[in-house]
C-alpha cells in the first residue's frame, strides 16, 4: 500500500498505527519559535472508534491502511453472527455482534448498509442515514391528540427504541435518523 | 498535490470583507511607523545570501546563464525574512527602518503557515530588548486593539505551565514531563535533543496559554535558541522575544547580535546540524557578515507575520481566510 510522509498528512487519510487502521481527523502543522516542524494530529481508530492524539516530526511517515468502503446488503442473523453480501461481487461477510455494534438496532433483511473493510476484512458497518421501519410495540395512541409535544417510546421491528410523537401506533411505519436515533416522520407503508 | 485546477479554484479563499480589513491593517501599520519617523525600505527578495537556521529552509532559485538551459546557472535564495538586507542598511547609516514584504519558507504549509507570506519587519538603532518589546506591544495595541502586551520570561512560562526549569533541565527530565502529561509522540520524536524537547513542551503545554486574556510577550529564550539575538551572560539567556496572541505566535524579535565572530560560529554550528539532519549546507559568508565586520550599530528588531495578524484581527482560524490565493490556489 505504500506510506504517507508528513507532507502528505491531511484530514481523511487512512493510515496504520500498531497494526490498527486509523483515519486522520485533524492535522496541525506547528513550528514553535523557529524550532523543528511538528505535526499535531488527531486520529480515529476505525476498529475501536477511539481517538488518538499523536505528534509527528517533519519527515516521519505512516503506513497507508488498505481501507475500503463497500455497499453490503444485510442477509440474515444467526445467533451472534450477522451475514452481509457485497452488492458488487456477491461475496459474503460475517460480522460479530461487537463489530456490528449499535447498527444491529436498525438492521432489517435486505437493507443495504455501508461496510468498511480493512485488508479485505470487515471492521464496521453502518446503516443508511434514514431508515423506514415498522412499530412493533407502543402504548396505544391517544385519539384526537395530534400535538407533537407529547411523546412516548416505541419499539421497532428491528429492536430499536425510538421516542415518537404520541399519535403513532403499532403497525405504523416511521422514518428514523440512524445517526442520532431520532424520529423524523410517519411514513407510508 | 493535485495540480489539475478545479473550475472554482480561480476564486479567492478570503472574503472581500477580510481583504478590505487586510488593506486597512496595512495602512494602519504604515501610519504607525510613519508617526514614529521610521523609513519604509525595500530590500531584495532574491539574494545571494540567506539566513542559516537549522529549521528554516529557503527556496533556491536558479538564475540561468543562458535562457535555453533554464536549470543551469547561479543559485540565489528567496528570502526567509528581509533581515540581512535591513541590517546592511543599518550598517550603512539607517536609524529606524521598516519594511512590509513577502518572505518564503519551504515546506511550511498548514492552517497557520503558507510558504509565501507577508512579513512586517523593523529595526531601531539604540534599542535594547526592553525598548524592542515596548515598541512591539505598542504596534500590537494599535493594530489588534487588545490592549498592551503582558510579559513573561521563557523560564517563568515553563515553570507555570510545564512545572520545569527550561534552562537547567536535562533532556531526560524534559522527556519525563512530556510523558507525565500524556503527550503521545512518534518514535522519531522520542530521541529528540534538548531544544527539540523544549519545542515540544512549548507547543503542547505552554503556547496554548499564551496571549489568551491579553497579548503576551515571551522573552529571554534559551541561549541555544538565540538565532540572531545577543546572548546575555548572567543568567545565560538569549535576548530574544516573541509575541503571542490567543496561543498564536505572531512576532519574533531580538536585541540584535552585532559580533561577526559569534555569527560565524553560529553559522558553522547551524550548518553542522543541517548536515546531521540530511539538509544541504547554506553559504556561511554573506554581505551581512561584511557589514558586521565594518560595524553594525546596536539595535533591536522584530519580524511580524502579517497574515496571522489579519487572521487574529478578523477572528478567523486559518490564513486561507485572509489570503486571497493561498498556496493551493497560487
């Protein structure tokens, strides 16, 4: 894959540190008091989703990480294994519950997700930003009350719990923003 | 770098409001110096001489002997600051001089760096570091309207923010501070030298606190970082000072070194360090040394990063917001 020199450092660069893939989220070139060039960087561990602050010396290099993003369709779940299929080459990938992380809450068979591969192995998967899912259970709706300031928790067919306006009911389809888990609107089934 | 221009790359990265502020600050800078009887001067951007500094890399330009062979000819240097030219003018009788010019430094690209940038540089004969700091504070006050600058010595700032004596601590002791404070470094930085550790601690622990409430002048640098400043004997510190505003290094000043023998020794040492770093040697003899051999009057001088000044005045976060066409669009 080659490597990146400090002069190539920029936001979005995918690199390897101690065997883990990282994405550079910030890189500040500093050179205090006519001193040596320093690169103060913030990197996100793409496996563990933790942040790393590290300072590099001008001329340092980091190995490039073979990180790719693919569109993968969720096929099925078997106990703690989640099986996806690459939309392009039909290759199947199995992810553990840890790797799927919070995404499981929105996974419905057939849903096309975005999967990140490191050295051709899956490390994470994210659902589409907006998903439409059916309400599996909630307290009965209050007839005639369409005020949006009244809310209640609902449980979706995939297991996610979402706070919704009080007027929705079991069997309704709703649109949810998966980035913050918020209800967006009632959708037509 | 992607050199294939995108269609919108012809546009400036700074807004017209910022460009107007820039013009206004240039005018106010000129008015400030005119009111104090400074003469505005111009010296070559392209010179046979260049400052020799371990960590400053000048851009070399070849002046071809023959237009058909553009790569062959005499090497000249784009100036990293107008220091040499201005000091030659002092040696030739200049009293109080200032210049607003472009300077060039290879490899310096970032939110606070552009390889081509605007410097305001001035010298006044007879000034020591004390008057030099006062004049810098006055200019900062006039342009930024943030009040006069506070002052703190390099030693006191390190004591306060890093808990260590920067003039006496060993490299190992400095490294221990970095470790204790959780500063994560690449392997190549782990073996840095004493000045390297001081710079690291300065960047991580000290600079973020400087000039937060009011502008701050950091003074009395380690003698090993004297550059072109005089070194005082007791305590052994360089008569060098820097202005910080909101953690951003804005200006660097000296009570100027006038002894040519000391400069020759520093030039040799800097070139030796450059060789060790795998960098090319720079010419050690210069017309500045010739001027110093003849006699350079005592003075204090300061170089101020004008783009950063505009950035701070505008409340912007990067130079690209106050430069019409930064290097990516130059």
